[in-house]
């Protein structure tokens, strides 16, 4: 099903916004270089990371997808390594979150399961 020229223009505008505004913030102020994890949130006025209360597997996975689609495979690979290192519970599923030091916080398994 073809999309309208208006929708195609909106999609292109959104992708350009991600490429020029969102993704650079996520790899700068939105990135904890010590833990190799994305911060949960940035402060709107300054773009600085809010103090972390936790890091969630889904936030890491979401950014992994966004960077993969954008073609930044080096950063996507780093995110995948972090997802495995911090959130994998060893049986093909993932824990929900880790604390600000990277230690398990909420060990409930998420619904994501890796194929065996």
C-alpha cells in the first residue's frame, strides 16, 4: 500500500529530527559512559541527564533498535553488549532493571525471550 506524499514528508522530517537532535543527545548527555548504558531521561531545558534511579532493559532495547535502524551499528553493538551484560538472566529472558550502579534492581523477567 503506497503512502501519501504528505506522510512520506512527515516520516522524513521525523527521521531527520532523530538523526540531528535525538540520537546525538542519546550518545552525549544521555549516555553513561562508565556503565555503557543509556540514561532513562534527559532534562528538557538543558538536555542534561536526570539523576538515574534505575536503568531498564526496555530502554536499552529501544535505543538498540533506534540506533540499528539509523545505521549507527557501532553504538547498537555496544547497546546489545550492555543488554546482555546487565539484563540477561541466563535462561533466554531478561531482568527488568538494574540500579544506578548496574546491580540487579528488579529481577522480574520481562516478556522478551531469545530463541533457543
